[in-house]
């Protein structure tokens, strides 16, 4: 076992090296934001796949090697094999569907997802096994849903999006389960899911269809009244459910979409002022908000109580430095909510802060690729949908990882592609599927020398 521990220590350098190489190659696709050339697209995609596969197999080998129970070791190996097959088969299908230029988007998504999978297997094999189902369903949704249901992704379907949003807001009141003070989970028979994850996509589609409507634009600011009322009602439902993380995500996404649609900073600026006032009101209305703010301001004041989670997360990130303790050699089990809210801290502890930065850069790459696709559309609806999805990813990462890093008060929300949570994985992968579809449609139009119906 001594030799194995030495191998784990050496693996830190290999993980960091392949992580850095992955990001350097991936960002060569980020034109016009970043411009440098590392060769042909095919060769770069192959190198990204090699980095992903190596990272996966190396991490899986370490976790299996440290497991003393033979039955659990075999089960971990089966999960790892299924995960590898998800990667390989997805890339094959994407190539068959002629999505070659969109492969890098999936490469980055899978890289983040794999790091989350390895950490879940390291911390809780049963949860990781349940998550495998979400990975498979999410992959199916991302590959198939956009093409089959593209007829529903049209600007004239705003009332369909409104009904879908209303259903997701009402469901928790009828079938909701209260977890950690928030009534944001719904259980119907054996199925349990988080409606707000679906609702955020419905809100983006509704706002995009409404804000791009020609009649709305003729009315000027008066045309914003209807979408504003709908957004406020949705936020009110989330406040009653005490799902304040979703409130922040929905609200700021709506403001950013208004900014893009109106190209005016006046309304978003007013919105941010109102958000500041709302934050102060929430502080006095909700006891758990006060606890989190106090833990954010001074976690050391009650290190064994309200500040325990924040302090343990900071210790995890700061103790082992750039290379981490080595996979399975740290103590991430001391961090409360280490498979959900604080999985990023657990990753930084054992994989190292370099891999933590790589994860953040992969999120940034996904956002830049979304914007890259948005620039190729002149139709306001599709451009707003893509910007809305990019905003959801960016804000969700900032809210949760900003809380873990103590930049802002912690708010319970999932880390995209990493945290335990089936609904989040499926919805997040579905959004990547939408971006893939939009990118493909725009590219086909460009290759034909004209513009597709969507880009006119």
C-alpha cells in the first residue's frame, strides 16, 4: 500500500498536467474571444478525448485501488465503465449527426462531469450509482430532445412556455417536500425532482419569445409590463417556497436578458437596486438567511456551529495548495454537504487548486461557446435563448462557487454537471443539447451560403 500511496502522490502532477493541457487545447476553439492556433479541429478533438479518457481511467483506478470491499470495488468499476461508454458513444453519435464542430462543447461538459463523478464515487458510491441514471438520461435528452422538439422552440410559442413555467411553480405547493428549509423538491410516487430546474429554462424561453416579439417592441417599455408581471409572480412563488438561490438565479438572468433585448442599462440598473433592497428585506424576513450572512461575514465567531461548513470548505481549499492531497488521501468527508453544495471544495482538496481553476475555465469556455453561437444569429428570439442559457450557467456557477469561496453568502444551489442531483444534471445537459442544435443549424445555413429561417 505504501507504493500505491506514492503513485497517488505522483498522480497529482499528471492530473494537473492533463487538466492544463485540456484547457489550453479547448480554448483554441474560442475565436473571436481568444485567438491562437494549435492545429486542425480533428486532431485537437482527439487530444481532448485522450485527456478526458486518461483522467477518467486514472481517477477510477485510484478509487478502486483504495477500496477494500471487493463487491464495492467491482460496482465502482462497472459505474466507471458505463461512464466511459457514455463518453465514447456520445462522441460517435455526435459525429454521425455531423456535430463535429460542436464536440468541444461536449468535451468540456464531460470533463467537468467526470471530475464530479470521480468525487461522488470517492465520497458516496450509492449516490454515484444513482447519478449514473441521470447521466444516461441527460445524454439521451441532450442528443435527441432538441431535434425532435425543435418545433416547440419557436418565438410564437410563448404561451406554451408560460404554462410550463406556471406548472413548475405550482407543483411544489401541491406535492412539495421541505428539505433544509426550502420546499423545492417534488415527489410523485417513486419519482423525485426539482421543478425550479425545469422552470428556469421555461422562463428563458418565455422571456425570449416575449422580448423578441415585434408588437412588444413597438410598445417600447410598456411592452415589458407583461413579462415583468410573469417574472415577479414566479419569483414570488420561489420566495414562498424559500428557494432563494433560484430566486437570485431567475432574477439576474431576467435582467441580463432585458439588457440584451433593450440594449439599455436603465432597467437592469433599476433592477439591481431593487434586488439590493430585496436582499435586505430577505435578511430580516428569513432566519436562515441571517445565519448564512453571519457565517459569511465571520465564520470564525462560531467555528463549531453556524460557521463550521464555511470554515471546513476554506480549510479544504487552502490546506493542500495547487496539487491537492491526492485523490483519496484528503478528508473531504469533514465538509458538510460535500456531494452537493460543497463538492467544488472537495475537488480542490484532493485534485488540487489547479484542477479547481481548470473546472472554472471549462465553465467559462462553455459560456464563451454559447456566446459564439449567439453571435451567429440575427433573429432576436434565438439569440436571447442562447444568451439566457449562457447566463444561467454563468450565474449558477458564480452563486454556488462564490459562496464556497466566501465571495458571497452561501446559497443552496447545484454546481452544474458536478453536484449530486438528477434534475440538475438532466436539465443542464439538455441546455447543452439546445446549444449544440442551434450551433449546427447556424453552421448549416452558413455552409449553404445563406441564412436559415431561424437566422433571418
